[in-house]
C-alpha cells in the first residue's frame, strides 16, 4: 500500500482510496481529493510538514498525517 505521504516531490499519482474516520474522509473529499483524482507533489516544507500539492488545477497544502490516509498508485 502506497500513500500520498510516500510520493516524492515532482511526481504525480492517482488516488485509489481514502482511509480513516468518516469525518476525516469527508474533509479530504471536500478539498477535492476523491478516488481517481490526479495529485502532483509540488513541495514539502523544510521540516517535512505540510506538503504542497496540485489538485484539480489549484494548490493545496495538507499535513503528513492526512497524506497517510490517502492511498495512491
């Protein structure tokens, strides 16, 4: 199982599924991250958290803990 947390800067991946509680999954989906969405990792902060992503044409920053709940391929 590969998660978004494992993807290196500059790479693009596709969301396979979301894990975690219903509340957290709903929050992630509200940000536009749903099954089949392509995500590009743009930057990771110097201390490793948060990570900046390109999702559906806009920039999004999420915490590493949330990125671990997003399974990708």
